[in-house]
C-alpha cells in the first residue's frame, strides 16, 4: 500500500461548491447509462417470463450500489484522482489485474449499439430486403458512426455526454410515466406493489437454468454493475467536483484551447474554510448518488410494471434481435401506433447512448491507467491517448457485434464484470479507510455507517456469485 506516495501529494485549497444547478450531472449520466440493460431488457424479461417471482430482489439490488458510489466519489472528490489510480496506489499488481479484467469485460459493449439497432430496424425496416439481424447491425454501426463524430468534434467531451444523457433520461422518465398512467397498466399496480415484498404465489412456469445468467445480469445491472460503476469517478472528475477542479478536462480534437490534464492528484489543506466547503461537497455527493440510484429505481419499477401488465399476460419475451421491439407494447397501449413508434425511438436512444457513454468512459479509463502505470507514456497528452483508445474501442466493438446476438454479448460482458463487483467493496474500504484516511484532515476522514454498508454489499454480491455458480453446477 503506497502511503508514502499519497503523503507526497501537493496540498491545495478545496474549491468552493458552485451550486446545485451547476454541480448536479454525474448522477444523471449514471441513471441514463443504467437504463441500457437492466431496466429495458433483463428485468422486463424476468417479469414477462416469471411474473413477480423475483421482483422482491429489485430494490435491494439497486440499494446495494449506494455505498460503492459514495466511496468511489469520495476518493475522487478528496484527491481529484480517478478511482483506478487509487486502486493502483492500493497495490500495483491488484490495479493491473483489475485493468486486464476490465479490458476483457468491455470487448462486447458494442452489443448495446446493435440492441438499439433492433428498434431502428423495426421502425424503418431499412435497408429493405435485409434480414432483421442485418438491419439491426446496419443501424448499430450507423449510430456508432454518429456518436464517434460527435465525440471528435465536441469542445469538451464530458459536456456533450452529460447533455445527451440528460435528454435521454428526461425523455425516458416522461414517456414511461405516461405509459404507466394508462388504465390497463394502472389496474395491475396493486398486485405489482405486493410483489415488491415477496413472491405472491408459485412460479408461473418452471425455472430454466439458462436464465441464471439473465437474473444475475438483472441484479448486477439494477443500476450500473461490474466495471460500469467505476465510470462515476471519471464523470465526477471531468465535472470538476471537489479537488477534481484542479485536474483539467479532456477536450475535442477541434477545440481551440485544449486543457492540460494531470494524472497526479492533490490533497485538501487543513483549514476552517476547506472544512466548511467539504460539508457541502459531502452533501452533494450523497444527493448526486441518490439522483442516479433513485432515478434508476423509478424507471426500472416502471418498466417492470409495464412488463407485468402488458407482456406477462401474453407471454411476450424480449430476446435475440427483438430486444426492444417487444417492449413497444409499453407505449402502444396509450398512444397506439404513434406510441409504438415513439417507444422504438426512445429505446434506440437509451440503448445506443450506452455505447456513447461506455466508449467515452472506457477510453478515459484506459488513457488514465496507461498514464499512471507507465510514466514514459506522458510524453503524449491524455487527450492523445483518449482518442487513440476511442478508435481502438470502436474497432473492437464493431467486430465483436458480429459474433452473436446483442443479448448474448451483453450477458458475456456482465458475467466477466460481476467478478469486479464482488471485489470492489473490499478494495474501496481498504483504499479510503486504511490508505487515504491517515493523510486527510480530521474533518474529511470517512466514518459513520458506510463501512458497514460496504460489508453488506460485499456479502450480498459474494452470496449472489456463489448462488450463481451453484445454479450452473447443479443445472
């Protein structure tokens, strides 16, 4: 554990809190990205197939991520560094292990673009004469090309991502609220709410072992599971939250004045002014995390309610190259054909936006890790490495999209990433409570209930991993 390296960090003033309207944002990006798989695909699938049998797991699954979000954000707000830099400080070998695991888990995230392509293919039936798979891939590649150009020509990359994700999040919530207000859906609400407390009857159909991975993904991605949860640190950093305001931001290739981004962080000076500022930043961190998690709970509950009211009675299941097409029934119930078209557009947006946010965040992570691990790499700026990895990730995901259906690829990524989810609570405790805390002023040191909540998250994720392994072995 590299305590000496932390003690050598420069002390600086903690920037003043800029106000809620300016500061909020990373939690909304977190919420919008979480809408990509757990909310739209796997929870509706489990509800449509097994009714309310597993619904009682939804709220605990969402809440388990809160202490992880807080500790990930705490490290970045107090040092300005990314959470991956912290893991490397914790132990270089451990950081390299996580880096390799993370890299493998994101080979398949192009599947979200092809999943969004299923909506556009169903909407346009273009190109004419192509198979559904061919049409979905065409639209998947088209959306990737559009987003790639947008990232290249943005002035500040994070600003583009945040604005687009805010639009998707607001559109999704408004559309789902309207659909849930329809009489057919509202009539199913009382029984649905009882299902949140536990199964309301026997499982409506026999359990299929093949669905174990889907259930694991639904629970892990009830929010942002796997390595996706670490993105929160990078969004806070480029937002300039806390000490990250001293770090600089990645700008687009056409920006007139590219900002200098540093990898080495800072520690807050010990004075009364900084102590007062930290109280506001700490309050902000909790609120922003709740925006992401609370918004995710709301939208996931709404998609599950719609699935229970509209898909479950008819036995309609979203799968293969119709991942988003079946759920068009969600809006069709209230608006008819116009509702179906609207849903397909919304689904295309919040599946394809997963590619945008993930491509951006993974490229940030890779560039940051290379700068931290290999000092000679700093002869090239972080922006150069970022765009190099963005090009590489675009190529890799375009190739892996051809390997299987979107659902299978998303599941593969989820299972690999879940290994990280089990590890993170322990690593975050050691980093913030054992390594970082001794170098912080007394008023900035972590405490309270969060270390116990981290323990609960660890035990829950470990139990889930063991149950998943036993299910596969027994099956």
